[in-house]
């Protein structure tokens, strides 16, 4: 289940809420009881495997320029 970060406009605290994507834009009350909150835009770093990578040998370009 995704986690969304919210910030309370009344007290300035930030907090996370785990909920289904269908409820992503539903307002979330502050843990201190305030209702005026806003969902923050967050970026997620995704690490994965890529087929394009550094050459196995031969320096920076695979050896075509004589650098390696």
C-alpha cells in the first residue's frame, strides 16, 4: 500500500499516511487533530536493473577510441 506525506498548515508538522491509491487525494487529519492539511508532492527513487550500462571492458567507450 502506498504511503503519502501530508503537512499540517496549522502546526507545520509532517506525517505519513498509508492508504490505497484510490484514496490518495482524500484529506488526512493531522495527528494533533487539525483538519487543514495538504498532501505533499514526493519523488520516489526507483532502483532497477538496466540493459544499458558501462562497457564490460575498454574504458569509457568500449575501446573504440583507444582510451582504455
